[in-house]
């Protein structure tokens, strides 16, 4: 299964924000939308960063509540790891495990086209395993 198939099933909506919004605005948007990450985009819609719930908590713990009034550009991850629609589920699982992050933007031809979360990965991996088990049971019954 590839990432394009997952996006087709789950949708392509991505919460985004500009680099100059405050970390408090980001935290509010995360809470309001009940999501785990927001992609930060520049003037031309290009991905310039990502900020997750973990990033917010980490910065609060390191620098205290004053960090909430600072621009998100000072707290976001600027070196964003992304994938493409042709990336496979296995490739993405490896990237997420090695990088220890839970959200990966999907970028095609420089444009943000979706986001994949660890929940999406787990859900689809379980579905693949269940299909394999069903096929094996069918093989053993008929074979």
C-alpha cells in the first residue's frame, strides 16, 4: 500500500499556519481541532516547518510560559521530513520509527498535498495484516 492510497481514503486536509503566529495560537488550534501537529507554510505555500503537541510541551518545559507569546518559527522543527504519495507504508513506518516522530507531511512537486499520522500508519498496517491472515486461512481451508 502506498501513501496516495491512504490519502485517498482519509482525505487531504492539512492544518497549516504561518511562521509568525504565536505558539499559544498553535496550541489553541491543536486543541480546537483535536490534532497532533500543524504544518507551517511560507508566503508561497511552501512547507517551512512543523510543530507538534510534543514541541509545545517541550518548549514550555524548557523555557516556561513566556515561550507561548513568541512566533512559532522559534519553536517549530524547520528540517521537515516529508514523503510522497508513491512512498510505501513500510518506508514511512521506518522513517517515523527512526526519526521518532508521529506526523509526516506529504509533498508532491513542491506542494503540500496531505499529512500522514502514526495513527494512519497503524490503522492501515493492521488492515494489511488482517487481509493477509484472511488470505492464509482461505489457502489452508482450500489447499
